[in-house]
C-alpha cells in the first residue's frame, strides 16, 4: 500500500476515533448524570469544556505545523488525547473530569488542524480529493457508527469501555501517521511565533464579506451542533427513551448524513450552486421547525432529524466548495480550513454552555426556539454573502 493511501486511511481513522469520543457524551447523559451525581443538564458541560479546548487547539494548530514536523505534531497530540482521556476515566469528580475534557479537546484541536495541513501538504494532488472527503465525512460516520457503538458498550458493559478502546486506536493511528508523513511539499519551517497566528487571522478578516459569512456560519452551526450536543437529553425529555434507543436513532441519522457527502459534488453539477444551496438551506429551516417540541411520534421525528442533517450537508458542502470563489482576493486560502473548524466549534461551545447552564431554568422549549432563531439569522447572513459574491458573479 502506497504512502498516500496509508495517510488517507489513518487520517480517517484518527478523525473517526476522536470524533466518536467527543460526541459519545450526549447519548450517555443519563448514565453520567448518575455516575457523577450531578443534574442531567450539567453533564452537557462536559461537551462545552471539551469544545472550548478544541477551539484553543485549532487556533494554535497552524503555528504548530508551520514550526514543527507535522508527524511529530500528530503523534504528540494523539499522546496528549490519550493521557487526558485516561485521567478523565479514572476520576469520579465531575470538575476534574471537566478539566480533563478541556485538555482532551485542546489536543484534539491541534490534531484536527493538522488534518488540514495533511490535506494541503501531506499527500499528493491525486489524493487531495480523498482527504477532503475524509475531512467532511469522518465525523458524520463517527456519529453513525462510533457513537452508537459507544452507547451499546456503555449500556451493556461499563461506560468507560468505549473510551478506552477509541483511545487506544487514536494512539495507534497517530503512530502510523507519524511514520508515514515524510517528504512533503510544504513551505520551509518557521520559528514558533504566536504573534503570526493572530496576524494571519487579522489579515483574513480584512477580505470583503468574510466577517459576515463566518459570523453567519457560527450562528448556523450553533443550531446544528447545539441540537447534536443535547440530542440525548432531548430524546429523554420528549420520549423517555434510554441509551439503546438513542444510539439506534443516531445510527440512522449519522448514516444518512454521511452518505450524502459523497453525492453533493454531483448534485451541484445537476442543479447548480445557487439552486442547491438556496433550496436546501430554506428547506432545512422548515424541517427543524417541524420536529422541535417532539410533536410527532418517535419514528417520524427521527426521520425528520435525519432529513435536517442531510439538508445541512447539502448546503454546507456547497458553501465550503465555493469559499475560494467567495473570497477570491484572499492571499492565504489555507486559513479557511482553520476558520471553518473554529466557527463550527465556537458555535458548539457557546450553545452547549448555554444549554448546560440554563436549560433547567429556561425550559427545553425556549432552548429549542433559540436554536431555530440562531439558524435563521446565521443562514440569512450566509445566503447574503453567497448572493453578493458567488451567485452575482456567476449571473454576470
């Protein structure tokens, strides 16, 4: 097996494993509520603290790969994830567990940022499309397979077991990548200087329409990730189901979301960027408004949630593909990889913190409608930027 193929496979494995760990808290909310003896909504804070760590890691990640050998960065971040995960599993104190989740997220963010480096510099141009598919599809597949598997093991054995298994596979994948990432076509290494990190982002935000698009993307992701983060609590409150049922629902939803990634480029060719983006983002809002509140029975609701996630993939992949057109004047387009990740996790960090702190006081219904309002505002901003850049240029 050639080097590029090994890198693609184990990059996929690494993202799959750390995404499975990151998202396995949600279906285990009832189990962890009993284990830590904290309110059920407080368990969501374990997601929030991890997310804040991810944001910090993704932010500094580009400076790591521009200053140190990328293979070493991947291996070090994999080791960091495993050590912090082990400490998380060995403590029964909720606040120590939350701190461990933050540290795990920090190393996860650095690893996630390294995946963008691998896409641009770590593989040949022939394998670049494969790396893009890895970046877009690994997380949904983790939600479809990894998280339900974790839920199954948690409900039938000990809840710690899936974390131990995924952690060991993270370390193995990181070691393989460390031995495979060599002789890349990257620019020369620079001395570590965190000031340049801030300068790169500052210069990027001078590009016309870029701040508006990424603010809109953050608000939009607050809805998408926000619903994912408290889906376990949402199913428990509305339908009274346990981990096994939630895991089956996530399997169906995640598979639907994963598979659609592979056909979006074809759909863009058939319907065009403007038509596909507009139809899917508007439909997505109506679908979300339809199922919140748990007004339908379980099976139709799960189907609607799956449709919402599929529509999300349609307009999100369409938007990501068109980013170079939106911001054609940008001198450093590699910064978009970090910005895409940062805005997504920033949205999750904010909304999961709000959910963890205020769900009990505000009520589940108010949180649901806050997510809907965030979706509408963010989607409108994203559409406006697309209209002023990509759509108007193509029309002209």
